[in-house]
C-alpha cells in the first residue's frame, strides 16, 4: 500500500462537513436500512410460500419424466467384450457419462474464453 493521496480528493474530504455519530441523518439511514431488510425478508418468505406448492405440484411429473428417461437410456453406449475393460470404462460408457464429459468440456472452454 502507499501513503500517497490525491490532494484534490483529500481537499474534498476535508471540506465535507462531519456527521456526528448521534445525528438524525444516521438514525434515518439506519431506519431505512432496517425497513429494506424487513421488506426483503418478507419478500423471500412470500416467494417461498408461493413456490413451495408449485415445486410440490411439479415434483410428480418431473420424477415420472426422470424415471422414463432412465428406462429409455441404454446401459452402455459401446459394447465391450472384456469384462474388466467394461468395468473400467463404465463411468464414461453411458449417456450420463458422455453428457458429463460434454458439460465439463463446455465449462472448460467457457472458462478459457471468458476468464
């Protein structure tokens, strides 16, 4: 860190009136912050109360779709004759493994390009 300060900026801070710790301004700001905090908490509570029944209502169709998808997915993408090689490649020799590898590749590409 440095102790160098911009003289113009320092002059602005020196010219600004000092607010007392017990002033009405500080009390009003803190009251506004408390009011905003209460509104935020109330908003989250209302959102949870509204979204919880919607999530419960949608859970049965989503679980049905997931069960149907797991029954339709093949156990392995490529058949391998050797049992030990099939066990070794089992995590990536499925639709879920291929989807995971594609996701990791896209995520790596995104991080290389945009970061």
